[in-house]
C-alpha cells in the first residue's frame, strides 16, 4: 500500500460517481508504514434490496457435503477425514502451524512460592 495506489483508487472511483466516505489504515507491528488501506465510498441512490432467497440458497448449498464425498447407506459421510482446523483449540492450531508435534501441556493450579 502506497500513496500512488491510494491516489489511483480515489481517482478511479470518484470518476465513477462515488464519494469518498473515509479511509482506514491497517498497520504492521514492525513498521510505521500502513500495510493495507480500506477505502469507503458512498453514492446517492435507493438502498439495495436484500436478496434473501439467494442468500438462503447459498447457505443451503454450503451446508451440503461435496458431491464427491463418500456416503454410506444411512446418508452420512462414511469417512469424514481429518477434523477441520476450527475443531482444534487456538493453542493446538498454533502448535501445528509452528511445526510442533505436540503442544505444550498447560499446568493448571500451579502456584509459585515466593523466594526467600
């Protein structure tokens, strides 16, 4: 994200009749330079009607198993495969991403005695 990209975006969308509403910058921890910018535009007109029927169709389609998934006689997938990533705890997922075989076990109830 640089000044040129922001300027090109503003020029492109204002030429199409949109009005700049605001800019939100996303920063990196290690840099003072923005990594990303969210540019918000508005334009006058009637609000769009929600597509409730189309949204429900998409949700139903997403809830269905893939067409090539193996299914047993009961109608359930016979081999669901590995659990999805979201079934792991955040700690387990980070350990997996870091390449650790086993995540460190948490010691609950541990009390440290003050040094004398």
